C-alpha cells in the first residue's frame, strides 16, 4: 500500500515520509496519484486481488475529497466478479460511497445484490445484506424487500440476523415498504438463536413507535422472551457481570413501555414479568442499574393504575419506587444522577411519603448545587415537575437563574432575524438546546403557576430583553397568546394583565433607550400598544400615538418602524373621529414615507423599505378616513 502511505503523508503531514512542502505540491501529488490509479484500475487483465487494493485506494481518495467517480463502474465489476468475501466487501463499499440516487449504474447494483442474495454461499449473502444495512439509495430499496424477507428463513443465523438489521434500515427510510410484512417479521422473535431474536427486538423497538396499536400481539412474545432471559436460559456469553443479557432486557422493556401506554389490559399482562425483572436486577451491579432505571420508566409509562397500585405498598419487594432513594442519596455521582433521573420518570401522582422523605428532598436540593452539570440539570427538571402554586416562585427563580447562568457558558450563533412581510420568522435549525428547554419550562411555569400579573410581565420583559439568541419571535408570540386568551394560573386576571402590559410598554419606551431592545422585545411592546392600548383608562389613545410617533422619529431601523406603523394603524382605528394628531400624520408623511420612498428609488434594501412604505400609506389612508 505504498500509494496510500504517500497520500497520507501528503494530506496529513505525517513524518514517516517527507511531507509536501506546499498546498500546490499536495494537489499535484494527489492528481498524479489519481491518474496512476485510473491507469491501473482500467487494465483489463488486472487480478481481482489487485483490484481490491485499488478499491481501497479509491475509497481513501473519496475520503480525502478527491473526484474518484470514474471508479464506480470498476467497483461494480469487483462486487460482481469477486470470489473472496474481502473482494466483494471492498467492491460494495466503494459502490455505497460513489453511487447516488438516480445514477444509471444503480440498476446494475440491484442486479448484483439480487444475485448475491440468492447465492448458495451464505458468505456472499451476508456481504450483500451488510451492504443493505447501510444502504440509503431510495430507488434501490423497493426491489430489495422481497429478497431480504426470503433471507429471514435462511438456514444460517448470520443471514437471518443481518436480514433483520437491513429491514430496520429500510423501515427507517421508507416505512410503507415494510409495514405490510410486520406479521412475517414478528416470527423472528421466536427464532431459536438469541442473536436473531435480539435483532428482531431492535427492529420492533423502532417500528412500535409508529404502530403501537397494531403491535399489541407482540405482548405474549415479549413476556416470553423476558421471562427466558430472567431465568438464565440464554447462553452465558450474553451475561454481563452476572446480569443476564442486559441489552435484550432493556429492549424488551422499551417495547413494553410503548405497548402498555393507556392500555390497562396489556399493562396488567406485562407487569408480573417486569416485576420479576426488578427482583432479579435489584441486587445486581453495573448493567443491572440500567435495567432498574428502564423498569421504573416502563412502569410509569404503563396505564396509570399500575404504578398507583404499586406505590401503595410499603414493602420494597412489591414497590419498585422504594429503591429510588438508594440511588438519589448515593455519594456516587453516577448513581445519584441515575436516582434523580428515576425521580423524573415518576408521575407526581405516584409520589408517596413512604419514600419521598426528608433525606431524599435534601439530596435533590444538594443536586441543584452540584458541580456536575448533568446532575444539576436533572434536578432542575425534577423541580419543574414538582411545581405547584405554593412553591412556584422559588422554582421559577431557580429556572431563571439556570437560564441566564448558561447564557455565557453556551455562546450560540445569533440566528438571522427576518423582518418585512415575514418579520416574525426566525431561521433556526438543529435539535432543541438545553437553554431552549429551560426557556420553555419557564414560560409554561409562569403561565400555569404565576402568582401575580406584575411579576409575570416583569419576568417576560426580562426574558425578551436579556435572553439572547434563544429568545425568538416565536417566544414573543407565545407570550402574546397568553395576553390574548388569558393565563392558566387562577391568580392572574386577563383584563388586569392587559392593562399592566400597556402601562409597562409605555413606561419602557419612555424610561429606556428602546433602540437597544431586542427584536423580540420590540415586537412584543409595539404589539401590546396596538392591540390593547384601549384597555387602560389611565392612558389616552392620543398619548399612545404620541409615544409611537416619538419612536418613529428616534429609530430609523426599517424593521422597527414597520412594527411601530402597524401599532399606529391599529391605534388609529380605535380612536374617535379627528383624534389622530396632525403631528403624527406629518411625521409619517413627511419623514417616514419620503425617506423610504427615496430608499426604494436608490435600490437600497428595497423589499424592507417597500414594506415600510406600504404600512405608512395604509396608516395615512385610515387617518384620512376617520378625520
């Protein structure tokens, strides 16, 4: 593999050979190497062993970002003609990397895979199935389903196991291809080989998430499998530190949890074997702790009557929840995290004084001050689940502290704010972050358990003003919805909430430099004035319009001016005839409209200025109509 060593030293600068002295040298060497590979790979008399080495070089070149598409046809040829497993594997791997959806060579790959799937040599069948386990070409999968289903009945367990893994891959991409064959796949749960049965559990752990109602027939099979594992009927090689087949147990429990949701009959059938697994694992170590966690989670996802019945017992052998304090109060940080996580799985209705004692509560409080952030976050999640009207202020303060504490620790890239005709949308991608989760909990807790309108509004303005990139226009809209429909907390009155919101918005605009306000806060403030300015008798509509007019003069940002003009238009519609001050109309016509008309003529950010120009014209038309 002399070629590979030279290429590696060039691209990584390793010291085993003389590295390239410049980027140009590295590029020239790469091009020279690719040309040598192209010449070697196109030799009609090349041996398959040499072709395999060329495939490995081809794969290496693709990893380095080089254009090696010329090798796709030769990869197919090696997959077809290779006699050794290693040769076929190299050919299939190169095909997987080089062929893409719509490629004309895909039909040849289909033919090659079908040929190997029907081969009498089970090694060839396994190689084809391993390729399908990672296949992501949607135009190939439909033609492979029938052949993979046939492989489920193959005499060799390696073939059956990989067939199930391939079907799981197919299901994750195109579920409709596999759903009609679920009954046939279910037979694999009764396979005498534990590896095949485990692969079947892996498939159903994915499929049950979307088809739990159709899979109730799995309950007897799962009970039987879990019972066999607990009784030690699987080979010793599946045990881990004295715990029988822990991963199979966890898979069974996860599927059971899905099947038992809101189904008392299925939950009742599965509970005895889950309790048997609990008795087996409660004195174990290592992997047994993971099983105990999964048991707690499974029981709490069953029909609520199950866990409510179990939590009435004061005997540890009959109430699995009594094991939680053992973990939550442990000095071992990993076990403490596990215990706090267990508490988060238990529904508050099942909390009992029998195990929720002072020592456990002290452990949760200590976890909030832990230097381990994972434990701290779990404790915060638990606090959120403990919310009531009586303790809401302390818990919300904790959540707010955690939200702002994480602001400096997790600097995130500011998302692009889109104003104009779609000024409320924010470009955000990726999974929900920890701070986004905390923000959602704060908003929910404040709405459901807020103790006063003033504290609620102060908190919302603070979040919108200092929350950073996590606080978006959607956050402001969620708060607006509370003002529109009313809070769920019995301590807050929606009419009083709106009146206070108007007063605070006016106070904010007059007392602070609102130009420094975030887009979300500005959006909220001007929306409140435009929507509910008439709700308070302490401030006249003319005063509100004058404050909005002052905002137009002091802020030249087009996005902010668009919000102000919308608020002005709403306010004008709610005033008495001839009540729109001439000064406001003069500001809008003389400065805002003319300025943005000139900007549109110059072509500077035309869509934004056109939007402001249109809103200004709409305001002037309405002001003229009501005068």
